[in-house]
C-alpha cells in the first residue's frame, strides 16, 4: 500500500460529513491557517514558548546555518497545546482523516554569507500526504527570513516526489534542489516567489513537496516551530508523544511504510 492508498483508507475510516475533497488537498499545497481557530489562550501559549525558545537560543553561539533545539520535550506541555489547536483543524478542513504529529523542529535561522541547504529552492521529497506547519515564534518581515514558496496567484506548486511508498522509494534528482533551468521554465509559466510575513503565532501549512526555501537574515532573527503531521487509521491517544514524535535527533525522511503509525509504535 502506498501513501495515497493509505490516505484514502484513512479518510474512509474517519467519520465526518462534508470532508475536503482529494483535489482540495492535493491542489492547494500551501495554506495559511485562519486566525478564527485561535483564541487568547493560543497566543499566550505562543508567547510563553517564544520566550523560552528565545532564551535558549540567545545563550548559544550564534554561528552556522541555524540553531536547533535538541530537546523538544522540555516544551512538551506548550507543544501539546499548539497541536490541540492545529491538528483538529487539519483533520477536519484539510485532510478528512485522523492525524498524529510525527516530527517537531524548533530552530532559529541565522545570518549567512551564501545561500545553501534549505536556503536554496527545494522540496523535501517525502510523500505528498506529509504536511509541515510552520509557526512563527516572533514577528517576521521581509528582513528576518520569511518562509518563501513558488506560487502563481498565491497558489503554490508541488513537485512529484520519488518517495511514494514501499515499492517506490528513491532519492530525488539533484538532491531535491530546483535547478536554474527548472526555475526558468516555472518563471515563464508565471510562478514567482511568495514570501510569507506575519506576526508571532502565524501558521503556514504546506505540502512538503511544495517548492520552498528559507531566506537569509538581514536584521534581527527568526525562531520557528515546525510541526509535521501524518495520516493514521486510528485516533491516537494524544497528538504528540515520545513514543512516535521525534525532532532533529532523527532523520526527517518518513518511513516508507505508511502503515507504520503510532499504533505500531506504542
């Protein structure tokens, strides 16, 4: 069973009327989470998380491409609160199935002299059914590393991954970087960079195969929570857990078997 087949099966097991269609899921690779799902408590959680992350990163040497939180579990209660806002929305209005959080990254982007790694146009080459959710932990402008994706009329474009399931699991051409010829052809079709700016707490949700990049810092800094979700047949006991959620200590490549979900790990 590949990821799309598993996703469809998960949707069939999920009791909800008026689910988003498959076309709505696959044809809208980048969305901004609407503010209507957030209340004052959410912003209080973000403020607390922001302060703790800032203190941690401020006390580290400001060098390299980015600073990475090596222990997401020191923020477990705060991360759980954020997941309790985001994941139900994604289940009901984006996926139409149960989800769990399989990956959490917390990081700070730094000033760099030359674009490399995630600062280049790329896609993640995981199955299309994997979605990342970037939460800004400080106000983000054009000057402090906004997330950027290629879009036309603000509709993003996703590459076809070479990893789709157990029988199709290959490395991406050019290490999943978009070359100059590809960019030229996309520009001719009307695609250009769309930078996502916004206040602390803003969330952008994107298919991991959407063409995207980080931007170098001009002034200030940018702290980010990146929460990745994955479909599952059964409702998990909680959205994130040490049993099935990892951070930078593990590879970001999902398991090639889509059925390897929290129920197989607890």
